[in-house]
C-alpha cells in the first residue's frame, strides 16, 4: 500500500507523514531528502551542477539509504550520516539543479519505487501522486498560505539561523514554490484524484486526524 503526500515547502507534509508512518507502523519515504542527499554529494565533489551527464554518473555511483534510529530517520550517503548536512541553507538553495534534471529524476524515481516495494509506505514529496506512484491507494495534497508556511519555517529555524528574518524566509519559499511549480520535469501539481487539505488554519494534530480518517478504512480492508 502506498499513501502519497505532496505539497509545497512548509505545508506540514513531513511532520504529518512521519506521525502517520509511526502511528500505522509502516515505512516513511522522504524523497526530498534523496534530492538533498545527491545535492550534498555533488557540492562536496564540486561538480558542475549544470552537467546532467556528470550528475547521472554521480547518482549511479551513490548509495542513498535511510535508517530508522531512536533520534529519528537518519539519511546516509555512502555510509556517511548526512541527516543534518542536507538541511543546510547551501544544500536547500542548490537542490533545484538536481531536481530539475530529467535523467537524474528518472534514476531517483526508480530508486524511490524500489524502496517503496519493501513494504507499505507513506511517500512524501512533490510528484508522488502524479509521477512516482500514480496508482497509490490514497493521495493527499497539503497546502497552506505562503504567510503561514513562512511563519512555520521561521519558528523551526529561529534558533539555528537567527540571521534569517521572516521576510527572507518568505522570499526563499516564494522562489522555491516558483521553481517547484514551473519546472518542466515533474512539476509540483495537484493530481485529479488527490485529496486537497488546506492546513493554514489547522494544527498538526488536526491534519494528522484528517488524513488518518481517510487512510484507516484502507487498513481495515487489508
Ligand atoms: O521536501 P524538501 O524541501 O526536502 O525537498 C527538497 C527539494 O527537492 C525541493 O526544493 C524540491 C525537490 N523535490 C522534488 O523535486 N521532488 C520530490 N519528490 C521531492 C523533493
């Protein structure tokens, strides 16, 4: 069983996907972390991020894997734990080079499908319902007004990156939205069969229960 959750940055999808996976005892696939992981390695190797051939070669030589630990899901690139590094502003700002390359995405998608074939999975990203898992049993599109999404990111980052003002974060999210929705390859869009959830005025718990209400009947029928 696949539950697909897509949506823009700050829509609450990661938090809710993790909560649901834990509650239901099924796997959680963070596909954004995979694009971030390859970006991290490409930056380490000082690759030309416009060189799609080089990025495809890099992807083929890279082992990206997840490991569940007490402190949360850990991301490994070739056995180096990069969980923290892939959230850095530098990686965040360069990921669009990787996620905009069709042939890199094709390799990423086959890896995502392979990981998901290991068991029931909640897959989270931008193209889960539209491209990667078109036959997912349930699809959700989480959204929220940009002001609210920026506020959430601001509070998350507040202590760590206090140099970012709310205004900076709003601009950064606007740019990411624009890149995610206008790129040629697998842009962020709502699939016809997905359930749209506007989380602007909802708490994380409310979003969690909204999704659970749709997913629980599936589990009972299994
Ligand atoms: O969800 P995130 O912020 O960790 O994602 C990082 C970047 O990766 C984001 O800017 C868009 C891209 N991405 C993508 O293109 N396709 C996905 N399925 C997941 C993320």
